[in-house]
């Protein structure tokens, strides 16, 4: 009799666990869908012009469903920035790790990585959708200090990533000009961000890719051994 109750309890427990897991999975999918919809809308028209009402309408959920995941738009913005920066790291890691697998030399690997980046940008039929960090910087009065610190940390992460690579390169290939590697690292971010803006302003989706390739040429010239 005791074993029968135990089996019955285990059956209810297993079903309860499955229901709980399914609920959590659906909740995570809804949250991710909301973040994707919000990012697209904000990049298209800005944070201030994006309403909770339009987000829940497109996500096909209730307003209470939105507030289950985010207590307000500020919390939504924080989640968006965290997600955007994490995705950035994943993409950059993939590009430059693949490049390093193709060539052990730091300069040649970096040049390959920049070429892979340009090809990735060129493959976007409508061009790059925009940078969420830049969008927030342009509308800084709408956001709190924590969000501004997140965007700053994102910019510094790009700087640190490329400074490390450039320093490694310069140990083998002394630069042909007296330049600060921090400034060169920031130049990479500047060209990518500026390329996104120029692509949109000129309505030339391939502009960003061509700017990245121009950056690649500069890096090649900066570190290529001088002919004697």
C-alpha cells in the first residue's frame, strides 16, 4: 500500500515538474520575443517613440503579460542592453576565433577577422539594423545612470578586446607610425558606428562593409614591415 502511494506521488511529481518546465520555457520564449520586437522598434524610431502598447500588440500578449517580465520601460531597456552586449560578444568571439584558427599569426588572423566581419555586414540585404548603444547615447535623457554605465561598459569592452589584439600584433610587427593603440582600438569602433550611420544616411547597405575593408587596409599598412 505504501509503495502504491509512493508511485502515485512520484507520478504527480513528475507531471508537475514537466508542467513547471513547460511554463518556464514558454515564459522565456515570450520574453525573448518581446525583446526582439522592442529592439527592432527602438532601432527604427527610438526609445521614446516606442510604446508598451505596440509591443504587446505585436507580441500578442496582454499588458499584464508585459509587466510580468518587465516592471517598466526602464527595466526593458536594461534587459535590451544586456542582451545586445552579450550578443555582440558572441558574434565577435566567433569571427575572430575562426580567424585565429585559420592563421596563428596575430596580424594575419586580425586581417582575416576584419574581412569576415565585412563579409558578414555585406550579407545583410537591408544593411545593419543599427546600434542599440548608439541609439541610447543619442537619447541619453530618457535613461538612468545604470543604463549609461552599461553602454559605457560595452564601448570599453570593444576597446579592451582590440587593444589586446593590437598590442599582440605590435610586439611582432612594430607599427609604422607613432600611434596610441587605445586610439587605434577606438578607431575600429568609430568606423563601425560611423559606417552604420553612413549606410543609413546614404541608403547604401554595403557602405559599412566597404568601410570595414578600408579599416583593414589601414591596419595592414600600419603593421606591414617596411621595405628596405
